[in-house]
C-alpha cells in the first residue's frame, strides 16, 4: 500500500527498459559509459527509459539484450502500445561517460549511436547530458517527462577484491 507522499520507484539496469503512464512512478538507473534514453509523449502522458551497454549492429548475439538497437526498438514499441504517437515522441539522452582511461571511448560510441538512431527514427532530442568523465544517477518520471540527474564519482565501481576477505582467484565482471 502506498503512503501519501510516497512514490513508486523502479530501478533498471543494463539491458532493461520500462514503460509507464503512472503519474506516481519514477524510473531510475545508474550510468557510466552506458546510455539511457528517456522518451516521452506529452499528449498521451506515457514514457519510458532504457539502459544499454553496446550500440549493436543488428546481428543476433548472446548480448542482444544489452544492445542499444534492440532496447531502443523495444522502448519505442512499448510506448506505441501504451498509446504514444511516434510524431509526438520527445527524447532525452544521458550517460556515455568516459569512465576508464585506456580502453577506448565506449561512452562516446554509445552516445553517437543513440543520437543517430533517434535522428533516423525522426524522434526529437529535447535535452539530456552525454559524455564527460563522471557517472550519472538518473530519475525519470515517465508520465510527465521530467528527469533529474545527479553526478556520481566513478560510478560506485566495486573493487576487484574485498580487502577483508582473502583473495580466491574469482573475478566478477559487470
């Protein structure tokens, strides 16, 4: 049961998306080099957010769920099913930071992909925040299209080994 003044919050992670028209709901995510598209139809009062790791090239692979092309299509189709009209869609893009030196600029590749994809689809980009070297915590209210961004240091990355426990040789990749 919701208490007055409390709002539902859904957190999405890499490879996920969520669409809603619930006025009391917000969608959150934490981004580094990944990109999130927040897309909203102001007239229908619906919106959604995705969170992708790699642009993708249309080829099927085990990582397909993390690919931007797949998640952008799922997000747009989800919005259309909830009553949005393609010509009214407005997007805000976030993320694409260069969080690790020496590994190439995956964030810039993700940001360019998202901008190019929306341009090809005829969806206006009305704002957002891409690039830089800091992670972002995003909170999006899909019914209104409002977004709040908080910059976070180094995207709260976990150390490879816990200093309290002895090293076991296991490596966890995110």
